[in-house]
């Protein structure tokens, strides 16, 4: 039994094409191979002028020549004119697409199941039932399948691009591209339509466009002879010529290189002879051959589809070499017309080396994406003569050069990524660009496309700042404009200068040779200090305000921070945490700054050129290298909440918000760290800064990182998991600094989800110590003791809590705890101390029952400030000190001595693990042998009379070899007489820290005052530290009374 195939469609059977065996009563679904009776099929042999019956919902025959079924409303209708295929849609706006691949798969499955043999001749494809004996098959059609014809030899063109377009109905359209010389592009369009009847008239309806796909242009240099314009559709109609076997037609278009880049769009119209029928005996009507995807075929000229592998920009192979290879046929002395991409460059641009650059961006809700290339006029090498002519004409400023390229939704799109490779670009360091979108502008959808805005590339760290007034007058499109932290206003654009730098570096390496380049790289390489967590001592630094003062030659810059390396080491720090040093603008955030671009260095922190982020990035790397040479690590603070793009109440789309608000932001204008798009972008940003040399990151407002896309708090958020297990980021220091610990999993009782890898800024440390020391809040002794010994409840392992996931239950060493009293950019330690001093003075003035209080003067703010710093430095964990706490010389000296004491007393105060053995004892104020009353309420219920100074806390730690240290904290606004434990045998207590004393006596490394009494007065709000010293004379061991100074 011989059969032919017919493509039909069945709405009730997966809406996939069917195939049928001629002469049989079986029609089989191309998807599920269910057999459908012949009687349920609509008769396809109806006359063209008859309306198709819509009362047959089971099966509608797919007749490509004129019958259409709408997938949205199930209405079957016949096109009045085949030209309507260019623009016509159903009343509901839908259009039908048929996937022939599904039909072919179903057909082959049916053939194998029914044991049918298919003719191997692609031009036939008939089916024959297998039978016993010989099954050798000989096709009556002796015509072998024709191969695609080669391009005409007369063109001498170099083949560049070949693409194949499967079509509705089974035809195939091939597009071949090449260059004839260096000044022409050639385009060959070939139709491989095996079912096209002989004698058919085949025409190409085409046009070209660059920025407006709805306005097809027809340059006279491109139009073939004999063509005419279809006034109804606006397309140019050119006849295609038969080529080779039946059904193959070809047309050649020649496009001058000066017109590139542009896009050629076309469809193929087939007009069969009157009465022509197909292989199934059905009448063939005039019809358009259209692609399975898209409304028309497309071919990119002067550019290519590009790649979606890497977002941002990437330099591909230079186009100049290929153009030179193809340009051998040009006559000597002839000059090619400059390309449109050489705008503003003149003859110098035509002679410049040209490159191919790949552009890629992610956007979800855009129907149309345009790449806008800009060449600022002052960078266009216009020449002095041209500038003089402008001045003579009245001083009018010339508008910047611009080319806008609209990307094809089929060729230039992969999923949610749009990409294009543009050829012929020169002077990359002077070329700027941006993205412009058209699409869903509705607020509710989350896309919020704004067609009038030019957007920055979020994955390109190269930015350029322009004077806002000048840019508004000279730029063809409005550039993103921001208010900078210094109060000025700037227009911002992405630039290709980074690619130019990379190209220049590669050329230098090639010129110098690999050996010389390797030696230069080895000399410039500075290894990271790679400090252990237990060795860290952090200083929180803001570049603008820290890089100031005497001896700073570059104030307020990255290099100015490096110039203050001696000060950093003098205060005992060996690592700095830089407040956000990426490009920022005025906005909601620490220090009233918000991220403008997470990957770009801040141009305002550079010394030489404050208009480009690349100059700032070079100085950032120089700063990092100089600090590494001093043994100082550099950690970058990152705020993944508000950006400079504003909130819903005050939106200001610059980049991410304009590209895809729904994927990158939450409804309150905060970055949506729960979306996959934002997570990929954040990881790429961190990779970029890791490659710039930073030693770690501190994530402020880290509670935003634990929420999913809908804002639900997760025990194991994927972003935090991905960061700490990333092979490039895992070796670095990762610090989570939540602003509100109640928004962490389990209300923050186990801290930030850590997997045993994340450090955490312990916000509870400063909160409890301030309540204890400044407000004298009762009942905090247990909490304060826990904070001073590393906050084991948060950082030690806890496998007993029911339902606790492993990433929270696993323990961390004490060094994972970052102790801080406050955060730089919020209320300073001095301000907190001043408020506490006012409260203490008020308490003293109100009177007290304690006789010591009546004779005590109120504590000073300086005493409280130093007490807070002393507890932060000496507590178990890693201290982080804000720069304003060491801004003056006395404070810097005090903290520096504390840091060195911390190192010397580390064996006693800083055990490496929570379960490390050590002899720690707690002491009350009245009896050194007794511990404080930890639970005041329980003691009161038991009838225990509270101590007069029961809120005083002291502890001592003893080690081997007679080592010992005592730390006492007095939270009262009056002096407390604290009983001291006995020192080790042969030792005497030596006071090394007393925050109530004037500098430099407040902190000493050596030569502290011996304490020979069994008790000593501790001033109001003061902290004391005693260390065991060797007894040099016998009488030093005799106890004497130590009276406080009134």
C-alpha cells in the first residue's frame, strides 16, 4: 500500500499535525499516534470562495494555501487574499504556528509500529507495506534530491553566514550571506519547496530596516531590476528564479557596505498555475511561505546574531581581517564609502582598525529590544578644522553620532537573553552604548517597559560620566541622569573602553613576547595576606571621609586610603571593610548613598580621570595591591537592598529596573534576592570584585538575602548557599551583617544561614552592651556574659533544637562572630556615649541610696565610649571598629594598645573553639569567690536579698605558667568597689586598662600600676583590665587598702 503525507491539525488531539495514508481510512495524530476515522475529517477539496464549516470541532484540515484556525478562539476562517499573511491576524490577536518536528516524530513512530517501509528518496517519501521475501525498493522518481546551488562565481564573495528556516507546510528557506569585495554584502535567498507546482510564479516580498521593523525601506542600490512595490503591504516584490530541481528558487540581493548594519526581512509568495494540485489531489491556492517562528524571515547584514553565553559585552575576532581577505577584487585606487558605523570619524575612522563586539542583555517583558550606539562628539576625532568651522557658525555644538539597531526576535533572542554581534566598530574607547526597550508598559505586569529611556548595561563595569547639561543638549536620546554624592549631577552611559583596554593589553603582550609579559606579570603580582579568621582585626572605612588629613596627597580617593596604611596598622587593624566602593548616587542607604552600578568602580573616588569607571578601577586595584604589601586585607561592603533606581513612589529607571523590574525588584523597590535573575547577577558581580583582588565581602542588610521571590523567609536560601559554596568565593571572607535579626530564619536565634562558612556581624553584641552599660538595665548579666564569650548560643552547634536544618544547626568557631557596637554610617559610638552620659548624669542628680553615688561625679562620654570599645576589642570573636572611633589621636592610641593587648592575651581571652579547655571564673562585686546572681527574678522569689552592686560583672581567666587576666565592667553611674580574686602564686595584679583615666594612662602595654589590695574601685561606666605580673619584691604581695580618688 503506497501512501502520501498531508499536514493537518486536530484541536481535540493535542493540537498537533496529523499524517494520513492515502487509500486508507486512517488518520493518525502526529503527537500521540491515536487513529482518527476518515469520516471525522473535513473535506479539504472545497472551493476557495466557500466558507469553511466550523461545525466539525473534532478535526480541521490544515490547508496552508488559505485556511487558518485561530488557536485562541478556535475560529476557522479563510483568508481573502494571501497578501494578508503579512499583516492579518484574527480578531483575538492570535496567530497559529505549527511545529512540523512533532508531526515528523509521530509519523516515524507510526511507520515503525505498522512495519511500513519508506522510500529513501527525499523527493518521494512513499510508504510501502512490508511483505515476505525481497523488500528491495526502487523509486519511480529517478530525480535525485538537489543540493543547494553554490553562490554565483562571478561575485567572488566570501561566504559568511548560512541559515536555514523551516517553514509552515514543510518548505525550507535557506539564507546565505557573503561579501563581494570590501564594499558590498551579498544575500542569497533560496526556497526549497518540493510541493511547489511546476510553472509557479515565486516572488520575494522584502524590505530592509535598522531601527523601525514596521517601516521597510528599499534602497535603490539594493532593488533588483524588474521589481515593484506592493502598495498594500509596503513590501518590495522581486521575482525568484528557478534553480536546479523542481521547487527550488533563488534570488540574490546586493547591499552596499555603507548601509550596514541593517536587517533584511522577507516572505516568499507562491502563485501556482490555475488548477494546479498537490500530491494529495487538492487544489493549490496562492499562498505565502512563512517561517515556523516569527512573522517573516530575517537576515542580518553587517552584524550577526551574536552569542548569549556571556551577558554584557565581549570582543570577538576583528572584522578587519575578514574584510581585507574579501577585498582582493576591488580595483586599485577605488575608495569604499564609509560605513554608517564610522559616524563622526571621517577619513581617520575609515582607516582605523575595526572590531566585532558581542552585546548581550537579559530582559523578559520586552517585545522589541534596540541597541543604541553613541559616539560623543568631543571624542569623535573631528579635527581642529571642523571645530573651527563650528565656532565660526555661531558656536553651536554638534550632536553626537548615533546608530540604533533593533534586534530580531528570532535571530537575536535566546530565551530571555537578547544578543547581537556588531561588526566594523572602531575607536572602542570612545564608543558608548545603551539599551532601549519597547513592550509591556503596564505597572501591574512587573515589566514596566519605558520606551523613551536609554538604559545602562548592568553587566558591563565600564561607565562614563558626562556633564548633565551638555549631554541633554547634544545626545540624540536622553541619557540616564543621576545626582552624585558630592551634589553634582551627571549623565551616565555604558562604554566599550574596557574592551579597548583589554585589546591594548593583548597587543602589548603579543609585541613583548610571552616571556617578557610573564616576567612583568610576576613582578606586579602581590599575593593576598590570607589571614586566618582568628587573626582578623577589622577597621570599617569610608573612602571619601577616611582618606583625609595631613600627608594624604589624594584626599577622598582609593589611593588616599592606601596612603593611610600606617594609620590602619597603628590602630591595630590588619583588614579594612570599605563602605560601598562601587558606583553610587544619592539614595536610600548607608551614608545616603545607593548603588548606581554594582560592577563599576566609583569614578568619583579616582584621582586623575573622574569621568570613567575604568580609571577608578585601575586605582582601586592599585590601592588593594599597596594594602596587601602592608599585610592589610581589603573587604568590600555590599548593600543588596535599595539602589539609585528609586522606589515605586519615586522611580528612576537606570538599568535593572528598566530592563525587568518584576525579576530584579520587590514591590517596595528593594532588590529581589530570591529571583533567579537577581541571584545570577549578584554572583557575577561578586566574581568581578573577587577578580579585582578583594579578600572578602560584608553584606549589610543581609536579611534581604534569606527571602525567596515572594518574600518568604527560608531556612536555606539559595543565594546564601550559592555564595558560600562558589569555588571562587568560598576561600574569601564572607560576612553577613543583618540590620534586623528578627527577619532571619527562626527569628535569628541561630543567626544567618551559614553552613558553617559564613561569618556574621553580631548585632546583639552592641544592643546588649548598650542596654547594660548605658542604661544599667537589670537582668542582663547572662546576656552580657554570653556576648563577652563569643555568643555561643548563636555560633556554637545546636543539634538538639527540633526541626533545625543542618545549615543552622552546625557550629562555627568563635572567630566567625564579628563584634561591633555600631555600624559606620549610623549612630556613632561618640553619639551613643553622649546619650548614655546624659542618662547617667540624670540618675546621679536624682540621688541614690548608695553612699558611693552621693560622692561620685557623673561619668564622662569619653569613659563610656572607651568602655564600649574595650569590650568590643577584648570579647571573644573578631572586633570591627568604625573609623570615627579612632579619628583623633588619643582614641587611636587607646584602640591600638587594646589591639596589641588582645594579641598578647589571646591564649587566655580567645580560645579557638567554644569547647576548648580554659579556666574562666565569674566574680561578683562584693565577693570574688562568688558568681554574680544571674537570674535576679528567681533569686527574689527565693528570698535572696539582692546585692547593692549586683549588676557589676567581672571574670578572670587563668592559664599555664602563671598567666592570668581579670576584666571588670561597672554599669552603674557611680563608683563600685570590686573584690578581686587572688592572683596566681608569685604574681600580682597589674592594671593595664582603666577607661576612666586620661590618656595615655587609660591603656598601657607595660608598666601598669600594681594593685596590692584585695579590692579596687571601678569608676562609673568604666572597664578595667588587670594582668598578672611577676612579683619583684616580697612586700608587693602584702595587701593594702586601695581607696578611690574623689
